[in-house]
């Protein structure tokens, strides 16, 4: 996989987030796989005036309780964002360029028809991607894509390699380390080493990483799978984390698409 460094064709992105720019404090959440428990996630977020992006495949065996077409319309109507997640939840790094093209274009067109809204952001199934995948996403008209690379609070990210801060899931320290080592970089490694050892679980870790963003600026990005939260009965823990980050006067609450537009310096968009 390619380096996280911005290419020579993206200097305007670096300029927008150089050291002279006052650090924003941003909270965003995202949820993969299109399970009907996403509706419960949306309810929890809505009660706290938090934003969410729901990445929905059109067909998948990951979950047996899928969101209906009417559910997607309801999510959009309540102010949430729908993103692409392939047609059939295929791992893109395992596919040919032609297969990738079918997966990302058919799903984008179908979601746009269902929701009546542009679908401009994507989440890689199983967090796996390749240069071919990024090229096909660009050709299909996506503006960016989210990975599963944890322990990032960075505002300055490559648009098709949007990282996350933490997953709503009780990972072991070894699992976190494997996530870092899958595509290592110094800032994520330092964040991991500086916080994970002194936290007793994912809830405490989520709060401590949010506190870091409060002090230093950056992006706190929680992601997860509602079917996993339902299976492990993590609803109380998730509610506790969402309670902790809600309602801060100095924080901008954004969808993943909003964050991407801020990142790209889209004219007229600002975090409010």
C-alpha cells in the first residue's frame, strides 16, 4: 500500500492544515455493514445531536438482518449520511480491477437512487484496499474513503485513506498492535503507546483519546458495527462513550463526508 504522504498533486491540502491553522476539535462516527441495528445507533446519536455515516453494502452475508430501503430513507431524512461499502461486501484487495469497478459503481448508483442523495464517500470492506481500488473509486466519482486504521486523531490525512481513532469493540492490546503494524506510521504508534497501556478497556480508551483531542485539537472518530454491538450487548458502554463526547461547545460534530469536505477545503464549507 502506498505511503500516507500527500502526493505532489495535493499541495493545497497540506496548506489548509499547516501548523498555522488553529486546530479544530472534531467528532465523527461511522458504522459499517447495514444491519437493522443501525437504526438503534441512529437513535442514540440523534438524542445527543451527534452525526453518523452509515456504510451500506447492497447485498452481504455479514448480517442476516439488513436495513430495508425505507430504513435508508429514514436515516437520510433524520440527517445521517449514507456511504458506499461495495455491492456484496467483497474485500477489494482480492479482486481484479474489473470486479472492483462493478462493486463500487453499482452500489453507488443504487444507493443514490434509493436515497436521492449523492454518495461521495466509501468504506473499504474489512479495511483492505489497494492502488487499484483507490483508482476505481476515483473513477466512480467518490471523493474519499474510510479505512479501519485505528489510533489516529489526524486532520491531515490522504482522502482515500481516512483513518479512525477507535472501534466500539473490546479489542485486546495485541489486536490493537496488529492494527498498527498492518500499516505502521509513527504518529499512530505513539498514540497507541501513549494511551492503551494505562486504559482498562475500550470505553476508558475512547474517553482518554477524546480528552486528547480536547486539549490538542484533531479528530475523534469512532467506528463500529451495530450487529457486533448487539451480539456483545455493548449498548450501555456505547451510550456511556456517546454521553461523554456530546454537547461540547468547542467541538464540531460532523459526518465523515463533512470531515472530508473540510479536509479538501471545499469552497463554502466550514466546521461550525
